[in-house]
């Protein structure tokens, strides 16, 4: 968290001409200030009295800028975007696990499908160990079936399976994983590349998510290099029927457990029912999740009767819809809509200004 605040203010100071005269020194003071703010949990507790007068003045200015920026970020976050017609364009969504699609962005996936986008999902792992009371082969088959049911409800056009054993991506080379994702980018030539946000990892304890986030982020630009994996160019795309070639995606969409710097919010009121239905398809994984909740609660001296009933019945339908609805409705409440999902979206590699200055519509 400290680094988030520090990063924002550091960038702001560099952009602001008022600090150019003594850039380095100011930058150090800005960093020091940010640490104090985070450490005390708010500006009211910042003790500027210990700083020399010049520093007090600078800190006051930075406080003002930081507060103004915070307001701006919140205002930006309040803007809910519409999904434009896809007209057959491709969204390439890369996830680690079967249930990531429905749980993280199921409502938006259904919105894309409804709007005429072709949503292609790359599942990196096979979820072979995500169950309770089953064996590996049965688990893998059940999770694959649950995944197909869920993605069908959401209107996913195609699934690509990379087949890595689940919960082991922490030990897989990022470069190896990146190559597989570059291959999918070159095969499907997506308009938008969507995955976990490598910078939204606060509270993220799943190395598969982190590994996928990093590999996809590098795939965005390396898929455009003709010297990265030129062996791909001898292959024909199963999607386009053309030889694979370097490809640049126009938009990057990032999601996560806690997205920092939310830029875009999708109103999923129209598709919430399908998100919930898709989430409930993942009975195998959700029962394992419920079993984990039961164990944690028990250690803490608690019982969770609805969860225990679901486990006894082998059915998540009584509890899970409530949880999924509450999550999406809680996000929606922050933006004045019934249900929503949050994203950080970067267009044209973050160089929209360059596009505005030099670009012409084809
Ligand atoms: Zn996951």
C-alpha cells in the first residue's frame, strides 16, 4: 500500500512543473510524506511541525495535490462504461483456473458475448486437485465439465486448454508460460487482452494468479516482436486460417481480488443472473472452498450451518448464489448501479495521447 501512494505522488511530482527547479529533493520529501500518511492512516495525524519551513510548504502543496488526485480517482471510478458492439472482434481472456471466469468477471463476459464479441478463454491449469473427497482423474474431469457448463452460460465462443497441473505455476518459467500466451494472441488476434492485474496483488495468495498475471502482461508487447518465437510463423491459425503473425492488442483489461486504480466499471445488472448460474456450475471447486471455510471456522471455534448443510448435501445452490450476488451488488452500490465489476483498462499501451496527436481513423 505504501508503494501505491508513493508511486502516484512520485509520478505526479515528475509531471508537475512546480517541482522542476529542485526535482530530486522534492521527490525525496514527497516519498517521506507518503510513508507518514500510510503509517498513520490519514493526513490528520501527519506531524509537519518537525519539518523545516520549506518542507512544510512543499508538504502542504503535496497534501493538497494528493487529496485532489484522490477525489479525481474516485470520480473517475464512478464512471460506468458501456460495452460497445463487438462486431465479431475477439476478447482473449487468460485465467489460471476454471472458476476464475465466472467469479472474477462472469457478468462482463456475458455482456461482451451479448454485444457481439467473440470471447476466447485460455485456461492455463487443469484444476486437477481442486476438489474434496475425490481423486485426481475424477476431479480433473469434473472441473473440465463444470468449466464447459459455466462458459456456455456466459456465451464464451471458444476454450483453449494449456493443461498445466493446478497450483504449480509458481514453479513454471514465466518465459515458457509467456510463449504459450503469445501463441494464443497470434492465433486469435484479439482486440482486447484480459487477465489478472499484476499490480493488484494485495490480498492475493494464489501463485497461479500471479504467474498468469505476469506472463500475460509481457505477452502484450512481446507478441508484437517478430524475433520472439518466429517458429510460430510456420503455423496456420485455427481461428483465421492465416499464418500466425505478430499481433498488437489495442486494449488491456485487468481484474483482480482488489483492483487498484479502477478505471472502468461494467454494469452487470442485465447479466448478474447468468454470472450466478455460471458460478454455481463450479460445484466441485465450490464444495472444496466451502470445506476450507468450515475448517477455518472450526479452528476459530465457529460453526457455519448453511455451509455444513451444503457440504452434507453436496450442493452449493442454497448458499453460493447469495454470496455471488452480494459481491457484485456490493461493487454496484459503490457506483450507483444494481451490480457491477471493476477493471483497470489500458488503451493503446497507455499512449492514448500519442494516438490523439498522430492518429487517423481507418
Ligand atoms: Zn483462480
